[in-house]
C-alpha cells in the first residue's frame, strides 16, 4: 500500500517561503528504499512537501516528525533574521 502526505505552507512573503525551501532542501537526500520526499517552491505563495512511502508507515512518520522539527527550527531562525534585519 502506498501512503502519501502533502504539507502545504502558504504565505504572502514569497522570499520567506523560498528561504524555507532552500533551508530544508539539503536535508532531504539519501532516504531509505521505498520512501520519497519531494519539495516544491511553487512561486505563488505556496511551498509544498510531499512524502510518500511504500508500506513503511513507521519510517514515514519518523521522517515527517524530523521534517516538522526542521521546519520549526528554520521558521524560528528565519523569523529572527527578518525581525533583526
């Protein structure tokens, strides 16, 4: 069974979304077999992460957890940079 999750981040600040995309991009390589993560910076105020897995539900959840932690750290850091710029 294939499981697919899509996370969509929406903001009027396209530079912020682009920065978030490039911040997360290097972390998303070398996944276990059967697990895919795709990132899309849609240039229209949306940044999308799509995770899919062929039957490895626990691995998918673990990867989702890690991605959300990275998103939290990245958004906090980027927000601080914007405020202090």
